[in-house]
C-alpha cells in the first residue's frame, strides 16, 4: 500500500463530509457543555456573537468556539475567553489583559 494512501482516504472522507454539508462531530464535547457555552456566550455578548460550533482542545476544560466572525477559546462557563490574544471577561465586558 502506498504511503500516501491513508492521506488520500482521509482527504476523500473530508471532501465527502464537505459535499454533504456536514462537519465531523466534536469529540468529547457533550451536548450539555455545548448548550451551556452557547447560552453563556449569547447572554454575555447580548447576542452579538453567534456560536456555530464548540470543539475540544488539548487543554482540559478549554474549548474552541467557532463563531460567524472568528475562532476563540473559552472555558466551560463561557464567562472568560481568549479573543485575539486578550483574556476577556465576557460577563463584565472587560479586557483583563489590558488591565494589567
């Protein structure tokens, strides 16, 4: 079997998902955590940030959030987020990095 065979199969599977309009499931993110993060971000941003997807990261308790405008990282409560290199308190609408 050629070395590139696995890569070709992986790319074919990704293409098939894209064609079908599907995204692979976010492994390890329970529906409850996803719902809690989406609800908190919606509430803390007064609906200005729409969460499209929540994914796990290699860091336990830290989640990747894909929104309609960007990718950022949050913890399970959705209160704190790393956005563009700044640590934000979404509830208080404060940049905790610039406060330093």
